[in-house]
């Protein structure tokens, strides 16, 4: 039976009232509170609820899905190797939705193996997934006011909804906000640009923002109110940048700037079920048939039109600056729409008036004198908030730097595995704005010269470990979305939708397991979190072997073998899961996995059965046999011990072993 999502009131909440400031506040208690319902926040809430938690999902806007729905970046920045976990579930539902309507979803980024969707469809799918996950309160239009911290632990947050204060208490909080706002309120140390709190450098910068807009072709004629009436403010300031990027007689793709309007529309193309034409992103001859896309090219703010080096960290630190920059970003997109309707000749294109936007906005743009009222009908169909590429980032137990994501172009992955991996990333390093060394973190050893040009190799897989989710000192808090402990350079690869969904899922697993085990997140064993993610079919290793699909009983064990390095594969493509084991191989595996040097005597070249291994493990762990009894009893019969079975057995032993058995690196 499908479970329903409760909006603002949950049966699992304990409701009473407490005095907060000058007004009574409704009190609600949960196991896990996720602040921010973006791509990462939704994933975190789904994972935590599936693990039996009562969950609050608190969102400032009236949209869930963050950058990929509410900011209209609904063309997935997906290089195909991170299609796993909740992200895979999500895009599978996208495929099913459009396939049922005979509409291709692989129409963006000039490629055939791509995924795009209409923002409202993405939000609908996420709501459905949240509804089926478990007891989740979705609290929308909730402004985060304060956080209560006691004994170095976040205890509660106060939010305001329609003028009413709600005090949300939880055992663990997840900051999945777009700007890392909970991190700042909690007092946890964080990075903003290349500076570290509390000494935030106002001269530091973050990546440019963009205010995308979903646009479509009105084949029956453009409604008069959707025509941009005259050049918007600062249009001439941006015109050179627009012309250098997209021009009416521009080039095709691949090629050199400026590109044509057809190439522009194919870049962020969005499925349109009302359009029966066949469109495939990998077939250029179909691009002229595209009838829906997004403006998300040539409209970065501040972009290349001004003399300033980039967007100031004041965007994160100052609400007033944030509002002003957001307004300017909106105007730049409006200016590009005017350019598109006039100079580019797409006079029957304008904002899509059927996405469901127009309710809550992150700014009060309608009250700004600089925006004439004649533009209001168009701006009312803009997304509720801009696309943010860089946030506050916690100072975690560890911080990932560029050295952690250097990938071998031939292998398509990093060369060194991270044993405590909880998520995968694969996107090339993509920094919008100035990446000169002066704007990078010198304390982390980051320089412009160290940034690889990994676009030719399309990036490649890297791993995101447990330690970057947990603050260095603050308890009761886990980071998700773009708020994890990474350098500015690494954020250029971890900020994309597939990665934020996977890191969000990892954050949800950390929070739920901490509640279950009644410990702070930092006290968890990474292998316990990994086991929950493997149960959810999240791939965590750098390898995807053809002989070990994720439904194989050996799959999690093989994943562990590759993470912790206690086995070697046959090749990049095959593990050798059915190879029969000999005692010399068993001995070497146990040496690597547990650091054991003395073993029961065996003929090393002899073959091993499951029963043989059962007896041998009993002798090996004789002093602590009760701990491993269930594993030993499961090894029966004279069937040959296979490599896959050995991997699965070692994983079971590692999980059962006392903490020192978890080989930390």
C-alpha cells in the first residue's frame, strides 16, 4: 500500500507549544530533520525514512527538488557511470513517464545517452518517491530563523511558516540547504570561498549563479504578454557576451563560439509531450524540431560582462546582497530572452507558462522599481530561485582536495580507492568564474596549476568518503547537497545533480544509522553505513564488473573487496566471481582484511570447500567464536568455495568484528 506524505502535520510528531522569542512556537520532534528539500535533501529524507526514521523535510520555497526542479536545471549532468542508488530510481521513473507518452527524454547535451525532464515532472516524481518512503513531514515555505546548540550538539531549529513559529527537534540534522544556512547558524566551522569561518574574507568569491528559465516555442502564436516589450535594464551591458556565445548565423556543434540558436536549444533541450516529432540529442538533424529548452548558457551572473573577478561570498553571508544579486541574475536572463526573440529571430519562443512556477519567489522582484511592470507577466513564469553552484562547506573530519579526484583518462577513474567511500562522482571539474590561485584555498594546497583539464576524458569516477559528511567538531549535524567538506575545486565536480542525490542518500543513511545506534554520526563505523547503502543498491567502488550484477549475492562482498583492497579482480571488467579458491588465496585475503599473520596449518595449494572454510574460521576466531557463529553456520556442504562467496564471507566477518577489525585508512 502506498504511504502518503504529510504536509506540515505528522502523526509521528509530538505537538505542544513553547515560548520562543515573542510568540508561541509549535513543537515537533523527529528522528531526523533534513533542512533543505533540494536534490540532496530529498534523497536524504527518502533514505532515512526507508530506514524507519520519522523525518522532517523543511524547505524555504514552495518547490522540492532544488537545482533540478525549482531552479530549472532539469537536464542531468550525468556521464552515465553514477547511475546507481536513489538517482537511478529517479531517472528510471523519468524514463517511464516519458516513454508512456511516446516522448524521448534523451534530447539534451547533444548526445543520445542523456536524460532531461520538465521541472514539474521531476517534482511530481520526487513527491511520489517521498510519499512511498515512510513517515515524512514536508514543511514548505519555512524560513530558517535559528538553531539551538547545547553541549556542542544541534538540538533544534526554529522556522517560520506563514507567520507561525515551529520548533523542530531531532536527534540528527542534515544541512541540505542551497547556501549552507544551517551550518552557519549552528556555529560549525565552514568554508566560504577560500576563507574559513569565523574569519570570512569579503574579497573571497564563489562560482557564478545563473537564473535559468524554461522556454518553449508557441506554435499557435506567442501570447502578447509573453513578448519582451523593449530592451530590459542593462541589456546593452550584456549584448557583447550574448553575441560572443550565441549568434543567428553561428556555428554548429562541435565547433567554435559563437554557436547557432539551434545548438543553443539542443544544449538544454527538455522533453515536450505535445510535440510528436522524433528528437534525439545525438542526431543533429533532429535539433531544429526541439520545442522546449532552458536558458542556461551565456547568462551566468556576474559572468564575463563586468570588471569584478566573480560573485562575492557576500551572496552567502548577506541576505540583502543575495537578494540584489538574484535580481540582477533575473534581469540578465530576461535580457537574453529579449535577445533570443529579436536578434536571434526566435520570435515565437518565450517562457513556458505551464511549469507551475509563479507562487513563492526568493526575492520580492515584483516590488522593485527597476523592473517595469510590463515584464511581470514573463518573470512570473521564472523559477522560484536561481541555480547556485557553490555554498558554504563544512570543515569536516577530512576535506577533499583536487588530489582526491585526479582521474586516469584511459581507465576513467582515480587510481587509488577510498575504503570509506559512501558515494561516487564522475563529472569533470567545472568552475564557473575565476579560478586563479588567489581565489583558491592555499591552506589546502590548491592552485590553478593543479586543476586538470579533464573535459577531454569526460571526467571519470572518483569516491566521496564518510569523513567529508561529518563536521570536524559539531555533533548532531551531517552535511549534504553542496555543503560537504570539499575544496572549491572539488566542489566543481560534486555540485551536480547525480552527485548531490547520491551524497544526499549517504547523508540520510548516516543520520538514520546514528539514531538507530544511539551514537553521534562521527562514532559510526563507515562499513556499517556502507552496508545500508549496499542494501539500497548504491555502488560505492570504482568498479562495475560484468560478472557481478547488483542482484548477485556476492555483489556487496565484491564491493567491499574493492574498497578495502583485500582481493584483486581479474581485470577492469571482470572480478572472477566463480573462480574456485585455494588455501593460499584464502590466507592472503585474511591477511589483507584483518591483518592476521598466524593461521591454522593447511596445504596452501589445496582446494577449499565451504565446509572447510567454516571449520577454519572457527579455529581462527576460536576465542571469540560466538561473535561469528551465524557466519560459520552459513558455510555448509562440500561445494567449492568461490571467489564471490569468499568476498561475501569476509564482508560479513568485517561487519561482525570489533571496531579494530574495520581496516581504517
